[in-house]
C-alpha cells in the first residue's frame, strides 16, 4: 500500500481536530474582537433603528439582538464540545464576523 494512502486519512484527521480546537478557543483574537464589538451594541429600546458599535459600525436593533443570540448559541455549543457542535460553533462565529465586517466603517 502506498504511503500516500496511509498518511492522507491521518493528516485529514489531524487538520479536522486542529480546526475543532480553534473553533471554541476563547483566547483567539477573532473571537475576542467579535465579542467586544457585539457587546458594545446596546439598543436603548426594542424598536430602535440604529445602534453603533465601538468601532463606529452601524446596525439596527434586530441585527444586534441576532448577533448576541448567535454568540450565546456559540457558547452553549462549545460547552458541549462534540465535534459536530464545534463545527456549528465555527459557522456561527463566521456568520457574525461576516455581518460585522459588512458594516465596517470605511475611512
């Protein structure tokens, strides 16, 4: 049997495990920045039209609540810690980051 056929599954398993570990790492700068920005969104009332993040990004109150809910779900998924939960958590964090990045202020 070729060495390539033996090593390929091992390398794939190692990469998948590394991705799982990084998905729920609270010390990652990307996670910390995301939480900081989302926590800075504080709608004063439920129907408020505009909410501003710490970096000056503008969102509506619904988007702010959506991001906060996604981060709460991320936390519960990472607490369980199964590989499927960690993959879902990584996707949730990526979705929140995409929304944050799409609203970034252009200077």
